[in-house]
C-alpha cells in the first residue's frame, strides 16, 4: 500500500483471493474505491486506487437502494455505478472532497442523473 495526495494505491498480485483483498484493504482509513490499472502491460498484478473520504462522512447501510426482485444478485447497482463515476471525476483538493462528501449523502436518483451528465460530457473511448 502506498499513499498518494488524495488517497491510497494498493497492489494486488495476480492469483490473489478475496481474503487477500480484504486483508489489504480492511485497515484503510475511510476511503472509496475509484479505479484500477495493471502494473505492467503483460502483468496479472493490478493497482487499486482508493480516494480519501472527508472527515465525518458516514455511509449508512440504507444508502444503496434496494434491488427489485427481478434484478440480478451480482454486480453493482446503477446507483453504485453512478457514485463511482462521480467520485472518479471529482477534482483533487477541497472542492473534490466536498463533492465526495455530498454525493455520499445525496438522493440516489440525483446521483444517477449527475453521473449521466458526466458520461454525456466525457469523450467516448
């Protein structure tokens, strides 16, 4: 694990188990997962990026909307994907910290609308 200006980077070796991931991240102070990238072009190892959550941010268990009965049980909800999009796009510094703090407390539908705005303004890969 290494610290960056606005969070942490955790190296996860190829073949690591979910328990390895938990062991590496359980001790992190309040942070949100934002991205991952390979260590090298042909390496199975990845670097996981986590961004600091501002002091006092608490994400209650009821924060993520309930899934409908017909929704798949694996993967992220649209709300979780929206929060990831917004947190990943947030600038560094105080304004980004304020945005992260606000988005973790705002209405889920508002988060999804804001994420759609970010996606439509971003160039396509």
